[in-house]
C-alpha cells in the first residue's frame, strides 16, 4: 500500500479510537455520578448523535435546490 493510503487509514483509526474512548470516559463519569445506566449511555452518545445530525443536515444542503 502507498504511504498516503496508510496515513489515511491510521488517521481514521486514530479518530475512531479517540471517539470510542471519549464515549467510554463520559459514560464512566456518568456512572460515577450515580446516573442510571441508560441515562449515562444517552449522555455519552448524545454529542455523537448531534454531530451526525448536523453533518447530515449540511450534506443535504438548502431545501428546494434539487
């Protein structure tokens, strides 16, 4: 594989690892704060869901241009 492809794969893997680590840390903070497990996992995943929703909204573009 070319160095550019490997760099892209490593960059993607590092980003994925960092996001999973962030979700786990926020979940554990929620559990230490004695939140229920469903509430803690919701709190941990909510920022990712907001980012996915914003990305999808941006990708769609303004309405009425199709």
